[in-house]
C-alpha cells in the first residue's frame, strides 16, 4: 500500500537534489529540472495526502512548499 508513496518520495528527493545542484551551478537546464521537480513534488504531495500517518502529512506539506519554490525559481 505504501510502495507508490515511498517510490514518489525517493524520486522527489532525487529531483530536488538535482535541481538544487543545477541552480547552484547556474545551469541552463535548471529551469527544466525545476519544472519536472515541481511536478514530482505535486505528485508526491497528492500521494502522501492519501495516508493518515503524521509523517505522510508532513511530507505532503513539504512537497507542496517545494513545488511552490521550484515554480518561483523558473
């Protein structure tokens, strides 16, 4: 039941790290990765919101905030 949630968490974390790295380097690809990162964060937040666990609620909130920040960087 939690497999899709965990998979999205891991993908989101990897994309967030990649976006941060590319932004810190001033990469021309940073905007593209930020867009993908925001989409992944939205998907992660949607999935985590389905669960009642406190850590899932916290994850959903963090993912929504991250998606917002990624969009502001584009």
